[in-house]
């Protein structure tokens, strides 16, 4: 289980290694999000991916008197978008210049949204 980007609990699989059945509580001290993530470094038939991976959509939690701490997340995504912009600018396989400009514009707009989250 992941909360606010950090692993907070590992779920134990059953003996067949194909499901988990967990109960309990999870202490939540502030506003944020949690999700479940599953992955394996050694896939077995019938899974043919080299690195199987799945994640749920997050659930969002609001704790009264607590604000979502987003600086670390915003900083991460700004750096990621910067890498995408650099790669897009260097790519020579665009169908048209307009396609390239549209993608760069979309990335620029996304970056600005994350910049708004910084203090």
C-alpha cells in the first residue's frame, strides 16, 4: 500500500501467490492519498510480461485542519516534464512541425500547473 508516494504497508500474498486478503487499520495523520500497487520481478506463466505491474486509482483522504503537502510531488513532476520537453525537442520523428509544437505547448501548460503548487 502506498500513501503520498511512500510504501506504508506490504500485503502478504496467499500460498498460491495470486491474491491477498488483509484487514486492519492504517493510521492517517494528514490529508493525502493512498493506493494499492502490485508488481513482480519474476513473472510466471500465464503472465508473459518481463515486469508485471498494476496499480489502483488513488483514494483521497481529507483530515480536518491538515493541508495536502505537494511541494515534493510538484518538484518531481516539474523535473519529469522538463525531461519530456528536452526529449520532445530533440526528437526528429514528428509528422509535422505543428504536431511537435502542440506537444511542447501541452507539456509547457502542464509544467505551469505544477509550478502553481510550489510555495
